[in-house]
């Protein structure tokens, strides 16, 4: 409760007390309640008391929403005896939830011993409940004086419930002489969206595998389930392609074994890794070793001596399609994720394809009238190959303009391509175009989801922020990914993604600092229902969560401005 609310509530209670005092005095004087004056005063007093109760109730709703992020669908706090956990915590779980039981045991404070068994008398029972059918991630969590029961539609759902329980214990439990006392609660929960992602960019600044694992640990706590890795850009090509060792030569990169290890680790946290190989723009790291894949008009006199961000793969060079097919084949085999991101953004079409004699001949041959139509030809080389492998391609959505007004897609995206909206101010158009064309849509609008943007004016030296606009915690929180204000269909919106473009993110500590607390806001946008999301509640709930991030040694920006 803030100072304003306390003052308001105090005034209401003071007025109620004065009215009650006058009423009682009048009652004593009149010896009963029969006169006209008295009934008027009775009404006034009732109104005042009701107002006070409403104010109290509305304030306490915000104040009493427990510090759970993302906020669950339904939280019913019981006024009953607490659950007492003594020195040894006993967890009961079937074999197919052994991983979730081990994860729970690892979250419990170190001074408390844990045992995992099938004992029906355990303190915490984990189980699969096939009657939970709202989603694969639906769960219930029950804390009573008899013990704690977690039921989930799947192991992933049970894992989500364990993270909710962890937050409940961290923020609500107290230590008593009998043991740890956990207040009773009944929680029912299921996500709003199935795709809840963060994106790291090791292409710009390499991030070692242990650092990414640490990042995954924190994502999982807040129910993110996708990590997109931007593995190739102008600055670097970071993943081993066994048939093309030249692509990664002399650069820090991940071997395929590194990636397998990371995928396994992420899977233990129910996080799927979506690889991104950005083509046909953002490809200097490829072109540096493959000049035969360049457009004919490109001046290569300073080639290899300075970074180029304005070159593209030539659409008419057959070597381009052989090389990209090799890369995408190996990526498809390596990553179990059904999704493969192929970029498709920020290509300098007019200065590459638009001025390349080979690409212009191709354009004429295909009967195209615009250079951007060549994009359709370029990507058509890969769709069938990916479909045959059961993969779903993702692209950053591009239109005929980079800011409003835009009227159409840059080129006709096939219906089975999932698109990501990202350019600031173009999301309403993206929602409209995807709804009309049947493409699924992931929401990463720059004005809410670009976590490489500075969080506050002057927060970090501007040279490191390279002139990007400010994106405050409140900007990250106050939006509805369903964009109800557009009155457009939103069933095709599958989720949200926070992006950390890596130009100024030189290590994982900086990545954490830029991610939190804004990712807490995004976690709630992706998971919680709109009626459970209020800024005043959120800005109160984040404090215990931030305190525990600090205990775990996770860097984050203190959002001092929201305490004003
Ligand atoms: Zn060309």
C-alpha cells in the first residue's frame, strides 16, 4: 500500500469513527432509534462503513496478492493451520517425475535434508493427473497442514508447479521451533500462451555454455519454455557445421557436442532451444569465407579488414543454396526443436540484389517487377526440405516499409511459416496481416520486448547502449500481447519473446542486467490472464523476487523509479 492509499484509508476510517461516535451519543441521548434524524445518520454511517470496507478490500487485493511471478490463474489463500516441514523434507514421486523431484530437492535450502521416495507419508507429493486437460502445462498446488500435493498434466506442468511452490516458500514460509512453517494455499494454474521465449545473441558476443546454462536456470524459474539462440550474424558464425569447418575457423564457437550438452541441460528445465541462422542478410561472417556467394556488384577491396553489415547472399549463385542447405540440414538434425529460425530481416536488397547483374537477370527471368520479390525465390529453396524433416520455419516479419504506414508483407510468406513481430509501431499491422493470411505470430514488439534497449535514461554509458530508445520496466509490463484494442482475431498469436541483441552485451552478467527485472514483466505477459495483471500489484510483488535473484548472485537493474 502506498502513502496516498494509507492517507485515503485513514481519512475514511476517521470519518467512519466520528459518525459512529456521534451516532452512539445520539442513541444514548434519545434512548432509542425512532426519529427521522436518527435514520438519516444510520444511512450515512452504513455508507461510510461500506466505503471504508471497499477501500480496504481493494487496497488489500493489490497488497495481498502474494509475490508469485508470473501470477497464477487462481490463488486461494486459506485461513487454516500451516504445513510444517521438519529437518528432513520427504518427497514422493513416481519414476517418471524423478527429474522434477530432484529439481525440487535441489531448490530446498541446504540446511534441510531431503529424501526422495514413493512413500505415501511424504511432506510433498508429486503426481501426474490426466484429468487436467486445459493445457499440457496445467497444474494444481495444494498446501495444507497434512502436506503439499502437486498435480500436473505432464512432467512440464509439475515442474512449473515446483517453481511456484519455491516462490511461495521463499516469500511466505517462516522458521519456527517446530520447523519451517508454510501457510496453506490452493493454486490452480495454466498458461495463457504456449510459446514463452527469451533470445540470446552469441553471434555478436560469444557466450560460453556454462553462462547460458545459468541463464536457463533463471528462465525456468519464471516459466519461460523457449530459448532462441541467434547463432549467426555479420560478427560471427558460432556453430560447428562439420562439412564446412571454414565457417567457424578462428572464431569462438560451439561444437555440436557442446550444443547437445546444452540441449540436454535445457530439456531438464523444460526449455526447448530454437536455433537461428539469419539469412540472406546479416551474413558477413559466412561471406568472409565464401566470396563466391556474394553479389557481383559488391566492392571487396577492404574485404576481411573491417566488419561489413550491408552485404547479402547472392540470390542467383548456386553455391549459396548448396551451402545453406548443408547448414540447415545439420541444424535440423542437431536441434530436436520443431522450430528453426531463418532470420529474413534487415536485408539491403536494393544495394545488393538490386544492383547485381546476375540477380537482375534472375528477376527478369522470373517475371518479377520488384527486387524484394526475389526473397520468395530465395527462401523457396528451403521450405520443402525443412517440411520433410518435420520442421517449422520462423522468420522476423518484414513489410514494404520499416515504419508505418506499411501495407503488405515484404514477400508472400507461406502459411506454415511462423512470424515474429519486432519493429516498433508495426505490430498492429503485423497482427492484422497474420490474422488475414493465417500465419502464426510471436510477439516481440520493440517497444515492449527489446531488452537490449536501456532501462532508464543515463542508466549505463550511452556508448554501450548505441543510441537505442529507452524501454522501462513499466513499458515491458503494460501491454497485452493479444492487442485487444485492435479488435482483430488473436487465436493465431502463440506467444511472446524478449530479445537481447548482443552488440553491447559483452558477457552473461550484462545479459542478466538487461534481462531482469524486465523479463519478469514479460513472463507475466506470456503466462497470466489479463485480469490477473495489474501494474500496482506487479511492482509490489517483484521486490521479494528481486531479493532472491540477488541472493542467487544474479545481476539485475534495481528499478528505483517505480518506488516513487
Ligand atoms: Zn546477386
